[in-house]
C-alpha cells in the first residue's frame, strides 16, 4: 500500500513499477492504447532497449536511475506539441534542484546538465488516437550511478557523482511528478510564455556558440515564443532551429 502510494501518477492516476523491460516508452504506449488516463506513470529498474532522441540508445545501470514514461493527452493544437519537451525540461530541472540542491541547467531542446555534463534526457513521442494526440513523455535521470559507461566518460554524470552521496529515487520521482503535473497544467492553461521565461532562467544554451546536427553554427540568442532556438548565424543572419540538437560548438558531442 505504502509503495503504491509513493508511486502514484499525478492526481491519483495509476502508476506501474516494473523490473527489467525493453523500454518504458513501449510499456506506456501499450497502456495508452488500452485507454489509461492522462498522468499515468510507468517506471522500470532497468531497460534493455532504452531509447533516446534521434535514434540513439539510452543506457542505464540496473537499480540506479529513474527511468520513467508518462502518458499525456494534451488538449492543445498539434503545432504546440514540440513545446512539451521544454515543459518537461523546466519541471525536471526544478525538481532536481529542489530535491538535490545541485545547480542543474537545461540545454536546448531538452537535456539536463550539471557542470556541462548530461545528467538527464527527455524523449517525447507522439501518435494519433481516436480521441486526439497522445504523447508518451520519457525521462531518464542518472541518479545513483557511480560508474558511467566508458563511452560516456567526461560527457555524462549522475546526481550521486556530483553530490557525493546517494539519493532516494522514490522521493525524487514524487517531486518530479508533482512539478511535471503543475507545469503541464500551466502550459495547457496559459500557453508557452511562462515556460519560456522559466526555461531562459535555467538555460545553459543561450549566449553560447552552438552547432546543430546539420553542421550549421552560430550563437544561441534566444528561445522563440514557440520554443524554437533563435540563432545568430556565422553570416550575421538569424535562423530558427525547431528540431534536432544544438550542442556547444566546442564540445565533441553530448552523451545520450
Ligand atoms: C535523450 O536524451 O536522448 C532522451 C533519453 C530518454 C530516456 C528515457 S528513459 C525512460 C524512457 N524510456 C526510454 O526508452 N527512453 C526514455
């Protein structure tokens, strides 16, 4: 009973806690197809096929991370759905700051960084249903890992590695779900403006040289009113990046 209480989705919605799965995204999609309400949460202790953005893998060490997928049925226009990753980034950053005291920032579009290293990633996958768009919002947060995969050395970190002690993942999840629910409802009700303001305050991207996955480079100037990254290009013009990555121009590539 206690465990179930601690694991509730938002506003008392169902939560499912699993051991080893392929991907919580696939499990949540199955539940969404079966009609679970918005705010239902799926988490797992380990993923064998964890997926990241842009076809990348998401690696975890069993029993140490938060691996979570949340079913959303946003009652907004389809064109606003890409903003959800930024909504989740703000909520996750605020939750981690509150729970750990660590100085976490957001990198466009939706990575969380501590001292320039990736500590969390967000994957929003949407599909149509008879009742409108469904989004499976996936969050991977490195919590208690003390050893990160060699291929991620120097590019990824965990809360424990940064703070020097382990964290209670149940409490972190509760804090995360609370923040996410609050920011999501606010975004539905008030639009993107409050999210944009909060994101700018947490940004690790603005004011820095960036390069995208098409090799275009410039200085990240602002977050647009729709969530696009506004970039002053090397030729002095302005570009709006709406998808893909924007990594620091001097970094070899962000961990995923
Ligand atoms: C990224 O940074 O590329 C996004 C990573 C998202 C990882 C999470 S872990 C929980 C959920 N299940 C998955 O397979 N992926 C997301």
